[in-house]
C-alpha cells in the first residue's frame, strides 16, 4: 500500500496593483467642400478682345480678403508675405463707391498684431509654353506686391498646371461677340439723366413762379425800395416813390409740356428695364374693366423681359455648376451620405469619373407656375385615363407618385412626403417596402366581360365613325352642289355678258356694212355720172370736130 504525503501550501504572492493611464482620443475627420464665391468686378480682369472665360488666354483675380496670418497658414513663404504692403482698398473707384459706411477710410493695422493686416495677392491664369515643348497649356501663377513677384509655397514657385479657368461670368444684357455686356443701369441711365434735367427745369420754373423777378424804374425807386425787395416775406411792405411803380415779371408756365415728356420717359424706362407698373401692381387705371385673362396677359407680357434676363443669367449658373462638377469629379475620393429631397442618398464621386454625358438644366423657360400646374394636371388626366383603361403597363405607382410630387413642388411645398407616400421607400432594417400596394377590395373583373365590353366599345366606335363619315359625305355633297350651282350661275352671267357683247358687235358690224354699201352705191352713181359726162364731152368734141371739118370743106 502506497501512501502519499500532502505537500505544504505555497506561500501567498502579493498581487500587483493595476496600472491606469489617462488617455484622450481625438478623432479628426476631414471633409472637402467645393464652394462658390462671388468676385467683385474690380478684382477680376481679362485680356482685351476675349469673348468668353473658357477660351481666353489670360485672366487674373486679385485676392484682397486674406490676412497675413491666413496666407502663412496656407504654406506661403512667410518672408515674402511679410514683405508685401498693406491693402487699404482706397485706390479702387468701385470699392470706394460700394463703401457706404466708410469702412476703408484710414484703415490701418496695428504694429503689434501684423498678422491681421490685409495683403493683396493676384492669381493669374495664362496659357503659356512653360515646358518649352511647343504646346501652350493653362497655368496658375500667384504673384504678390506691386512688382508682381512670384510667390513660393512649400519652397516651390506658385506655378501650377490647371485644367480649366475656375471662373464663371454672366451679364443681364449680352453684347454680340463681346465678353463685357451691359447692365440694366446702362440701359436706363441716359433716360434718368433726361428725366432729372426735365424735373429740375420744372422745379426752377415753379421757383420763379413763387418768387418772380421785379422791374423797378429808377424814377419810382426810393432809397429803401431795393432793400425791401431783397427781403421776401409774406405780407412784406415795399416802399416806392410812386404807387404802382413796380412791374412784376410774369414767368411762362412750361410744366404743361414737361409732364407729358416725363410720362413718355417713364414708358421708355419700362420697356427697357421690363419693370412695368402692371407687374408691380401700382397702376390701378391700367387694370380697370378688364377680364382676368386680359390681366394675366398683361402681367405675363410685363414679365417677359425679366424672365429673359433671368434666363440669360442662368447660363452663368450653368457654367458655375459645370465647374463644380469638374472639381468634385477630380478631387472626390470618398462616398458620402447626404440628404437630398428629404431622403438620405449615397453619393460616390468616384463613380463620376466614367460619366461622359451630363446635362445641366437651369429650370427656366417652361412658363410660370400657372402654366406648369396646367401642364402637370394635363399629364395627370392622361395617367387617369390610362389607369381606368387598365393600361397598368404604361402607368404605375411610381409614375403617379412622380406626378403628385411635381404638383406639390409647383404649389410651393418642398416635402411631398407630407401628402403622398413614396412607393419606392424601403425599411432600412428589413429591406421591405414601407408602403406596399394594398390588395384590391373587389375581385378583378371577368376577362370575358372585359372582352365583351371592349368589343361593344369597338362596335360603337365603328358605328360612330361610320355615322361621322356619312355626315361628312353629306356635307361634302352639299358643298359640291353649292359650288356647282354657284359655278353655273357665274357661267350664265359670263355667257349673258358675252351674248350682249356679241349683239353689240353684230349691230356695229351691220352698221359698218350698211355704211359701206351706201358708200359703194354713191361711188357707183358718181362713176356713172362721170362716164355720162365723159360721153357727152366726147360727143361734143366729135360734133365740134365735124363742124370744123365741114367749115373747112365749105371753104
């Protein structure tokens, strides 16, 4: 038998205390944003003769809103930035005209806080052959100071190749084949000057009416007459030597000819600017005793100029969105979830790199809200007819929801989900539709009944078509008979006219023939008389000859 003796227990070891640390975790997530900023006209320039920014060879942008500290934070060379002078904005006429609260007057930066002073740098966009390979490309060159020194960033000169000039421009009144257009002020400033001159003339005329000049004869003027006339007060006394010795000059009233001219200039201002009294609702006489349609036509016509200007300005917005799309397409590197049309949508700019066909719509030129509502309602009526006819392959839940959402948008509501359920919405957890179509309350109709109804409708349509053709044929026959009768009447009229002309011609010919016969009879009679006279003369001559012969014979 083997026996095992228990071992003595091991001595207890001290448990080490846990070591704790205070840790602060900072999560930084960077998101790039493409932004659009307005550029004042005095800070932008373009080459002479340029027609568009896209095709120009040179343009520049003066950046005057950044401080010395901001430029240094953007990794520009600190020594260069600190050597640049302060920007005060007192040399630009446009800046001073826009400064209505005297912001730039005597602006100076503190010597102890030079990082807050404004510094002007210039971004140049120029097409040059920088590489020397004979192919000019677009480059961005950043300079600073009045001498145009090229700045350095991260130890390198700021000369960067660019795909496109990052500017979009528009003008309310474009000029043909020119970059710079005209503003509304350019159109109305000449008229405003004319109106100012006319109004000043009318006021001067009224001032002379209220304070006319006076003629004083020296014989009637006393020592105090001129002093009394120089002080004009109501009820004042003028001392003269002789009563009635003052002759007040009567100034002709010219306001009667100025007011029509002012009205004419106002009408021309409305035609040039597009802002009419009817559109502003301040001309009560223009809308008296007119129907609603006439008022709508006047209002629509008055807004045509404004809509045209908005449509032209939208072309600049189109170019701006094209630049935004190009920037995001080039630099977008991650997928994001954004809220679009009251729904969370996955946007992946990386997939845009294969996008070769894209159209930017500016949303103008399709009429006002009333016209859009009428057009959308017409589409809704067509969808209703198709749905009632059973053409579910042409109109479905999605198409009906799109029409309802469009009507909601036209009415001014941004969220159509408050009124209609989106049939394409799904539950993010289960993946099932949130609003599945409900089962029909009634059983579907019998196909044979539908076929019989369709056959009956077809027969009715054929009968109606035949009746319409018969009615059209009868109408055509009646029209043909009327045309034939009218042609016969016209032919009878023409024939009667021709017969009358022929009768006149026959009578004229007969009268000519009678005259000719009379002339022939007269000529024949005269010929007979002549022949008889000749015979008598011949006989007389013969008798005379015989008598003479006898006388000679007798001798």
